[in-house]
């Protein structure tokens, strides 16, 4: 009888190829714009950072006067302060002595467990920073559609707190520890681990009694009591570029007050099908109000596709006596070049709100870091002993804020008609 792989299987080895292959989307395009681009950075100092703003003119003190006429009534310039607080994001890992020992060499593991956990946590922190930066500082991951009594299954809507029912669980993943609370975050209904997310159905590990429009955020109970994270995030682009839709009072400045209307962004709602006219109108309106010009657009890739359609009918192909292999796509679609409008590029980000295009003047956007990212080591070591068990932990932290010193220098288009693939979104 011939020897075969089946008969010889116990003597054959499984051969593992080198390295652990990355399957997660680690891109943080929006965060990179602030932290790795040309935006101005101010190092954090003290209790808060203050932007002193010139908010109004001496309107009564200027007047054409006829010969012998009275001088204008004296007036004064108006000023206001933008008081920017710090936001803290922290990550934590814990490893047993045994796993650290077992993974100490290539013979026993692909990577060192400690090194793998540390590097991956830094990426995980950046992933949450990017998500928050695409939002408006609320830290809402989703909203409860209809309250239920002591149930592990919750129906959800409004991903990231932005109105919508498409992919409402795009910011929720199995394994996340989340809190359900009232919209203010003051009353916590309960905390649980996400088991699964499918469409508008969210399954968690424990039954929770919720009320319609309760909000979901990242949670902890490490101190013995449950804590949510509502209102603890750094400010996001939807709050920076806003009038009063998401953030009425930003850094102490009430944009709903008549005296503070100067800080409201140019927001055009219910856009529908995007057109070159709407884009140009937004740009022109912003320049008229602020004297500043939009120099970059930020949106989800679905919105960029709609802008790309504006030129599809105008594409032309050069004639030739040789067979042609026409490319039906674009360099922007392949990620090789940016799509542009008036020469200003569109930067896409996986976490941006659907149906929204943000236009910014980058000279008026700022990254304000206190701690750009560090492992806690004030006592001289990154590894801390865990009490009552043979294990170690480490903590990574970022302290920062994002802001604009001129809210009316930016533009936002809401309600843009886009086509979204259901169930397709970044982890």
C-alpha cells in the first residue's frame, strides 16, 4: 500500500509563515490632517488655553459728517474669549507573567506578547481619537431607538449621534464595554459588553432597561461604580464647523447668542444631490462672511463619489489608431491622487458622518496637545505590578484638544444625497 499524506499526517508539520498579518483598518486620515499635516500646533500649558477673539467693530463711532455736522457717537471694539479645556484619552493593557515568558522568543511565538499589546494599543487609541475627531465632543456611539425593559437586545440609530439609520452600529464592535445613559450622561441605565451588532440590532451581555433616545458610550467600572464617557471627548470637526446643530456652546462661547453670531460656521442643510453650484455657493458665502477661503474638503468616501459624478459626463478620450484600454475610474478613486474642486482637495475619512461635506480653512484649525502619546513611567518603569496576581499592566495616554479660532472660516454641507453600502464600515 502506498504511503499517503493522510496516513503520514501525524508526521507532517503545520508551517506558519512569518509575522502576524494586519487585518484591521489602521488608517486615521482625519487625525493625520491635524497631527501630521501643516496645521499649527500650540503646546498645552496651565489650566486652559485662551483664544482672544476680535468679535465686533466700533459700529457707532464711524459716520459721514457734513460741514459743521456732529461727530459720530464714540463706540468700541468687541472682544470675546474662547476658553479651551483639555481632554484625556487613556488605554490600558494587562499581561500575565506566563504569557510574557512563553512568548519571549521567536521559537515560542510570532511576536513578544508585551510588544504586540503595546503597539496595538497605540493604534487602538489613535483609532478612537480619529472617531472622536469626526464627531462633536459628545462621545455618543449610537442612540437607542425604542426603550426596552431588562433586555439584552437594543434597537439603535444615529451612529456617532448623527441622525441616520444606515449602519447605526458603525462605531460599535463586539468586545466593547459600553454604557447606556440618558442624553446628558448623568443617569446611567447600565453597562455591558457588546456581543454582536447587526443592522439596527445591538446585543449586549446583560439585560438593561432603557428609555427611547438613551445614548451609548464607552464605559468602565474599574473603580467599582459604572462610568460613561458622555461629554469627555475632545472636540470634533462637526462641533468645530457648526452653528448650533451639534454644539451650541463651544469652549464657553454661546453661538446662539446674537453677539456671538460671528463664530457660527456657514452650514447649508438639506442639500440633496450635490452640485458644483452648491459647493461654490458655500465657498462664496464663507468668504463673504469671514474673508477666508476654503482650502480643503473633508468627507466620507460616499460623498466624494457624488462629487466625482459631477465630471463624469465631461470626460473625453484621445483618439488613436492603436487599440485603447480606457480606464473607467479616476486616480482619486484609486487613492493615487486627491479629487479636487477649484484645486482644493477632498480628504476622505472612514469615520466622517454620512451625507456631510466639511470645507475648512486649515490656517484656522489647531491641534493643542499636552501629551502627544506616552506610556506612564513616572516611577521609572512602564510595567506596573498587578496586586494579588502574577501579572503586569501598562497605561498609554494622550491629552489634547482640537479647535478653531475662527468658526466662520469654515463650511458644512449637510443632507447630501449619498449611496451607502449597508453593513460595510470600518472596525
